[in-house]
C-alpha cells in the first residue's frame, strides 16, 4: 500500500491460554488461541477478519488492545511497541484504541443513563469542563443518529440497533484513531444491520478512523472491508485486498469457506467445496498445517511442516504448501 | 437456469397432495398490565407432501410461535391458541386430547431446534435417547432399537456410529449434536419435519453439511419440511416455497423462484436489498428505517406502514389482506390492490 502510513504492525503475535487439569489443577496444556500472527494495518483502512467459531478472532482483537497480555510477539502501534507496556504507560495510548462489542445488551451498564455512559471515558481523562462534556455527548448522539433526549434514558429503553449506536458513540468519545469491532452487527436483524454498517462507514470518513472488523458473516465483511484476513485455528491462513480474497482465493480453506456461504439468489447455484469432518480442538491442533485434517488438497508435507505466510502478488499472502514464494529474491 | 424453473413449477403442480393445512391461526400471549402480544395473528398456509416450505422473518416476527403452535407446545399461561385450525393429513390437531397429541409429536412430526442441547438430555447417551424414542413409538425391543440407532447415526454421517451411541451430548461438537438431533427427529419416520433455525448456531462449512443432510433425508423418508430461518441465503438454497412473516402475519407468499426474482412487498424488497451478499458489490446498502414493533404494540393499519418507503394514507387506517396476485404469489400490500 504505497503512500499509506502504517498505524499498526503485528509481528508473530501469540496468545496462549493455559488448560488446567487433574486434582491439582496444574497446567496440562495450552489453547493456542492466536498462534504466530503477523500483519500490518494502514491508516484509514478497514481490515476484515473472518473465520469460524473458535478460530481466535476475538482473542486477536482483545490482545491488540492489550485487554489481554500477549504470550509472545510485537504489537507496534504508531511506531511504539506496546506489547509489553505497563498499565500506566498504556493509559494515554488507550484513548486512541476503542472496541465495539457484539452484544449491545451486555456491553452497556444498565444502571447508567446513556449520557453517563458516553461521558464516562471523558471523566477518566479529566480534560473537559462539565458544559463541554455535555455538548460533546449531544454532538456524538447526533453523529450516530440518536436524538439528544436519549441522554437521560437508560439502555433498556432502546432497541438492539439503537444500543449498538450508543456503544459506537461511546467508542468515539475520546476521538480514537483505531476501532476494533468484534462482531458489531451480528446480533442485529438484517434490516437494522445495514443501518449500523452504513453509520460505521460514514463515521470512518468523518473521523478518518481505521477499523479492524471482526465477523463470521462473509457478506458483511466483503461489504465493509478494504482488505480481509482469514483465520483458522489461531493462524492467519490468508490475507489480502478484498477483491483478491473474494475473486481469487488461494488457500483451500478460504475457497471452501466462500463456496459454503448461501447466497440469496435462486438463479445462481454455485458449486460447493465440501469440507469433511469437524473443526479440531485448539488445545490439540493438528501437527504441520493446522488445516490438513479437513483439506481436500492435503499431501504428505502438510502433515509435518507448518506453512509460512508467503507473498503471492498485489499484497496477497497465503500460508499453504501449494504455493511457492515469488518474492524471496 | 430456465430448466430449473420449469422443473420447480412442474413439481409445484404435481404436489397437490396437502400434508398440513393451517387456517386462521391466532396465538396470543396475555401479559401483565393487560398487555396482549399477538405473536401469531391470523396465519394461514398449506404445506404439500414432499415440499420444503420456508418461514422467514426477523426476530420476534412469530416464526417459532407458529411452529410451537403446530406442535401444541405453547406455554400456557401466558400463551393460548385462541382461534384457527391445524390439519395434519386431515386430522384436526387442535381437537386432539393431550395423549393423542403426544403420539402425533413422536410419530408424525419431528422437530429440530437451533440449540440441540435444549432437546438432547445431557445425562443420557445419544444411543439411549434415540433408542428410547424408538421403543416408545415404534415398539421396538431394546436390542433392535439400539441397532436402529446406530443405523440412523450412520445415515446422518457419523463414521464412528458404534462409538457415538455410547457418548454423551457434551462430548460432541455443535455440528455433531445437530446431526444427532436430526437422527433422533427422523427416528420415527415423521411425515413432517419442523426445523427451527437448525443451522444458525453453526459455522458455514458445517451448515452446508447439515442442510444437505436435511434435504437428503427428506427425500429418503418422503417427508415434508417446514424450515424456519432468518437467513435468506439458506432459503434460496433449499426451499420450494417461502412465507415471509412480519408482525405475526404473513406478508408475502411465493415460490422461492418468484420471491427472489420478483419480490413484491416493500418489506421483502427492503430485506433482500439490505443483505450484503457475496455476489453483489454495492457502495451503500439499502436499509429499512426504524425497528420491528413489539408484538403487544402493533401500529394500527398495516404493521409495516411506519417503516415503509411507499406508505400511503390508507395504510395507517386498515390492515391490507393477503391477496392472491397469481397462482404462486400472494402479497399483503395496498400497492397491489386493484
Ligand atoms: N479466557 C480464555 N481462557 C481459555 N481459553 C480461551 C479464553 N478465551 C478464548 N479461549 C479459547 O481460545 C480459542 C479462540 O477463542 P476466540 O473467542 O478468540 O474465538 P473467535 O474466533 O472469536 O470465536 P467466535 O466466532 O465463536 O467468537 C477458543 O478455543 C476459546 O475457547
Ligand atoms: N412467553 C411469552 N410471553 C410473551 N410474549 C411472548 C412469549 N413468547 C413469545 N412472545 C412474543 O411473541 C412474538 C413472536 O415470538 P417468536 O419467538 O415466534 O419470534 P421469532 O420469529 O421466532 O423470532 P427469533 O428470530 O428471534 O427466534 C415476540 O414478539 C415475542 O415477544
Ligand atoms: Mg469471537
Ligand atoms: Mg424463533
């Protein structure tokens, strides 16, 4: 991406959770929720992250924001390695990074009024007067399409889509540069989902926001993203510009995933690539390429050797032994 | 593709045998402060033998309550079927005793839910649960029942069926549980299979397996399917005909081909245009303003009027009827009234 500033560089990021067992509750293994993930994020773009349940999407998002401590690897945000910063040193950086969650019901405090919810992050930073804070709340409510009267109401008085707007207004309070949306529209009805997607696109233009957009709905991700990363069992199987991933997927998993999505169109039935078997457990992932147990193209090498993410032209990268690197010159 | 349409229409005409006929069904919930939720409010439809009929609509539109009414499983109080008739192969289900109804549930109707754990019992093995049903409804001996359970599990794609019969629901993944539930629902060769969001909780690669399986099983057992879903992609893939529900009522009914190529109701059109799908590439998604009204506070007149782009004065006065446009298309909207 020529001429674009990198906002975030992620290098070999790992997040392992211990698995406890036995009477002594000793650590008997690890869930490798995020396992050696590297990518860049450019200012003003939307990177979509897709993958099946348990593939590590949420863990990746939470680790990038340092809501979870990484097991290993670097997270370089605007040139600073934040992967090991103390809580105190993280505080000034936190206001630049915000998260919007899937469940608009669980993520808002039911005992606080909408005004208080949106105002709260400003109180922590202590830079604005009461009047300035109130004006800002009203301004933000209008930006996300709610009336100023919403200030004095409580979350339960709003519908799911409206609650998601409140969550977005709150995320915008501190003028962040970077927003991670973890399934931000998944809980919404389709007619309301498109309202929120349109809003997120408008706000991105208005505030020059960079998005990491996590979702399992491949149609939604295609619509909103500039680039897309595909995760499988804690690893990035493929990443690239949206039109490359959707029109010319390279990884057999991406191909199968895309062919499985039912499309609301009766005139075009697409050929499906059917995957056999179930998603393996991330506490006991297959050796070699993690996808080889379900891969229609698996061969001997896939069972023993972990494939690296390699360049395949125009910013497309794939981790699969079917391809050989073209840019290691 | 032309070929496919023809064959679908042909099937549609051949399948004149009606399996299920629902007429004027009303299921209301009586809540505190005299509030009445009209969850299902005058719903009529037929399901033909061998047909897959989809019931689509957003959250709260009344899909699950419609299917629970068919099974007579409405929690009462607060719920009650207050009007209408439900005929399965000529038998009026609403006039049956609870004892006879239980037989219908075991033998004639199989049900698959979104969350398999709600219908699989965590303390019994998979084999035990399937065998139990077979012993009760098919009067099989224990040994035969277990043998049949293994067969059914093989049929729904378990390679290790002999082991799975001895495993407990929690030992299976979501997709495996859903398959076990299909095996259980099919164990008594039901005439009607009701599937309420059978794949919503599953990943797309697993969803494909389950949908294929349901269609395959329907053909093998010559049964009919009532498929409840909010996913218009799934509907396009498996349904012969579609009912679109909004606010407890059917607002459009058509063959799947008609509905996708020629949607009529502004709600259906809005819904189809607001889904970002893999085939389309639009700058900006269409959206329907506002939200779905709660079942105890439907607006006067057409229930969709406050959100409709084409709303007219009369839409606020009286609710339009579901009228036949032509033999395979009905719509509830004043735009199409002569
Ligand atoms: N706090 C935790 N402790 C232990 N294991 C965890 C924890 N959080 C996540 N995991 C495990 O890490 C793996 C990845 O989980 P994660 O929630 O990141 O997946 P996901 O891709 O977001 O899935 P979904 O689509 O279901 O939200 C899973 O196997 C999960 O069980
Ligand atoms: N026990 C109950 N008491 C009061 N109202 C109820 C009850 N059960 C359902 N309802 C109401 O009936 C309406 C229809 O509910 P139903 O469960 O059929 O919706 P649905 O179309 O299946 O939605 P979803 O897609 O969310 O499953 C809803 O408005 C709901 O609030
Ligand atoms: Mg998640
Ligand atoms: Mg339901």
